[in-house]
């Protein structure tokens, strides 16, 4: 019997090449915004620059995890490196939440004092930084959009969400720089923009924590219905009943299930044919790649 698929095929060349480009673009954005934060004295540019670090870490960890999955399972790690992706996603969520909380507090303090945290904001430098950053982030999301949906783990999904919202954040920086350029007295625009960015980061982190928690606690994936899976399994020819069904995710791209299946009296070969039908049904209708069924004789 052939070995069951553990999802190693998702580490395709398009995924790895997209991640390589994303890491290069993220480093470029971090450098540009770091220089801009220093010369612009802008709190909002600073918080945007710092929050690039969790994204860069997430890209690197996704790349390492996907490279590891190419090696497949091993005796110590029978599911390969897939769970590593979940821990990376949780780490990324913690970094994003911490960045949002720290700079949100700094923004509130700046609003209370009506002054910048590092001096008078230079709107020219804000625009010098924001415009190329917007172009780099647009290129980043175009590259990541090439990654097949089925190959997007929790960590990579978190980064995709970040990059999409980062484009909106960069647009806000452009608007803030333009406002200060036209009306320098509107110094409140910078801490307000920083507070908005911090709020976005805190909001982004919450579903990432939830997704990681649900994988680690082996919750049934939200996009799957136990009732629908049972109905599909019971509809397979020669299946009398299905019970003791368990569905969980090793990572968001690898869903597993086990079940006990009652069949009529039949030969071992016929029973294995039923199992093959069940596996094909689970993969075709629900995307479950690793399904294990225990065949039982009808209850007396």
C-alpha cells in the first residue's frame, strides 16, 4: 500500500520563489522606512518601520518550514515540519500585538502632550519614504498572490493579511505627509496616524492567536462541518454507519481525520475498496489529505 500524503507537495517552487522575493522586498522596505523614521522624526513612520520586523520573521520562518516539508516525514517527526508553521504564526501574532500595544501607548502620550516623540515632523521626508514604500508593498502582495491558496499556512496567511493592510497604512502615511506639508500646524496628524496604525496591528493579531489556538487544541477546522462529512461518508456504497469521527488540523494546509466505519459482510479486498472510496470522497469534497478508516463488521 502506498504511503499516505502528508502535504509535502505544497512546497512548490512558486511558493519558495515568492517567499524569497517577499523577504528581499521586506528588507528593502525596512531599510527605507528606518532611514525615513530617523530623518522625519515621525512616530507613525517609526511604528510602521518597526512592524515590518514581524513580517520579515514570518516570511523567513515560512520559507524554512516549507523547505523542511520538502524532506517529508521522519521517525521523530512523523508529520514533518508542518506544526512549526503554527508556532511561527503565533510568534508573529505576539510580535504584532506587542508592537501595536507599545506604539499605541506612545501615540496616546504624544496626543496628550500635543508634541512629537522625536521632534518636529518633517513632511517631506514622510513623503520621500511613503511613496516608494507603497510601490514596494504593492509588488510584495502581487508576488505573494502567486502562492496557491492550498499552500498558504497560518503563518503565510498572517503575512498576507499584514501586507494587504500595510498598503492601506502606507496610504495613510502619504495622506498624513501631504496634510503636514500643506498645513504644518496640524501636528496632531502624526500621533493620530500612529494610533490608527497601532489599532490595526492589535486588531490583526487577534484572529492569528485564535487560528493558532484552534490548531493546537485540535479543534475541527471552521470551514468543515462534521455533519456534512458524516453524510458524505455514509453515502459511499457499502457503508452502513460511521462513528467515532475525529477531524483536526496539523496545520491549516493539512487536515486529518479518523473514523470507524461499519460495512456489510465482505472480503478484505472489498473492504479496502470501500476505504479507497472513502479517502477519495474526503479529499475531493473536503480537501482532507490524511484520512484513516477502521473497518468494522456490522453490529450483531
